[in-house]
């Protein structure tokens, strides 16, 4: 069996292959390649001007592709645009809505140009985005969060399996961001692939399963948000100063390749194996070293991003596998 016994084959709903965009001789998106899995929330993360919106505009056909390919559900955008876009919903920058109409009439207007959107489906998406209480009010009375939810409802009407949202949390209050995050997780749990762009690191960490970090139009790395054991830092606190040196030797005897540093009455250990913490404590106790406390800390997405972008750590110098 391909992929090993019992391993389920991964379905990719969106694939970018060497995607490039040049405008007036300037490269805006540079040889970008990644794949998005079915039922995951995938983030495009980078500072303003990194090329996120340009990438999304190419994916949905708002601007031409200079080079490379976009495959949606296996169909190439460049050779079969209509087929590729059949099951795509998108909000690029801001939802396009008619302010003088009610929310419901906006959805009705959009439904007229989409195949097989029934009244029952309209009611279903209204319920999903929790706008039932205001759906018959005019859109000009909506808050930014309500407009964003109506935009998501509009994008979901034709039951897409790929939903693309460009900076969806811009201008939202904390409650609006929380609600949007829950809506997107519900969609992903039901098999929709959600692609979200943002420069808000902490929010992306809470929202996404994986993020692609983009800088100057280039893909730097892809991070698995839910699988970050490789970023685990363990701090071991000691009561007696002399115990630090002894403890360090005990740890190095256990594994001479350990990354161990001293900081006052602490040892800081970098480890990819969280099970090592229990063994570490056991060996120190057996050696008679008094351990006051052990603290495990997993680096946040924000901390890892800033490590790469701080002085002397240009993102473009980081080389890691990108399609996990």
C-alpha cells in the first residue's frame, strides 16, 4: 500500500506549483509552491507587501499568472478556469455588498448567478454565520463584523470545498475574531479547505493548522501549528548554585549532543522529545541533585517568526522542507 499500512492518502484541494507574478519587471511573487489539504485551515503569513494578496488574486483569477500553475481540486486554473473555480468561495480584501439592500437580498442577488442555490441553502448559511437576527436589516446599518459574516455567507452559498479569505480579521473586535475563528473551524471539520492570509501572528496561531511564511514573495517555510515539539525549551531550576554544573554534566552524560546552556541557577535544554523531560528528572534525582522545578515552554509562532526576521536572521536565508 502506498504510504504504508493503514495510512490514509492525503487529498490536496489546492496546489501551487512555481507560481510567479512579475509587474513591470519587478517580481512580486517568486516561484511559490505549496499544497493545501482537505479540511484544514491554511494560513498565508507575512508582513504587508510580502505578496499574500497578489498570490490570492492569482488563485481566484483576478490577475494573470506570469508563470507556474494553480490546481484546484485537480483542475489547472490556466487551462480550465471555469471548472477549477466551480467549488471556490473567496473574499479578497473586503466583501462586495450592496449597502442599500438588506443582508437577505444581498444573498438572493448573489444566488441568482450561482447554480442550484435554493432558499433552504440561503437560510442554512444565515444560520451558520449567526446573522438571523439582522438578516432583514439594510447592510449600511451593519457593523464591520456583521459585514464580514455576511461576506462569508455569500462565499459559502454554492457549497465550495475551498474557501479563501484575505485578511478576514481586519477591523474586527475580539468577539468578532473569536466568532469568525469558530465558523472557520466548523467549516474545516466538515471538509472545507480554508485559506486565510494575515500579518497577525498570534491570531494565525489560534486559527490555523499550518501556516506558510512568505517574505518578499518567496516561501520561507511551512509550520505545523499543532506539531511543534521541535521548538520545546525546558528550564530546570536549582536551589544550590553548585548543583548547576553537576546537573549539566549529568545531562551531557545522558546525551552528549544535548543543547544545554546555563543561566544563573537554571539549565536551559532544547529537546524535540517531550518524553525526555521525565528521564532528565529521574537522572538528576539519582545523581543527588536537588531540582526545585522544571518548566516546559513551546515557542509560539510569533517567537519563531521574530527569530527569523530579527537582525542577522533574514527569512530568505532559512532553508527547510516546505511540503509536509
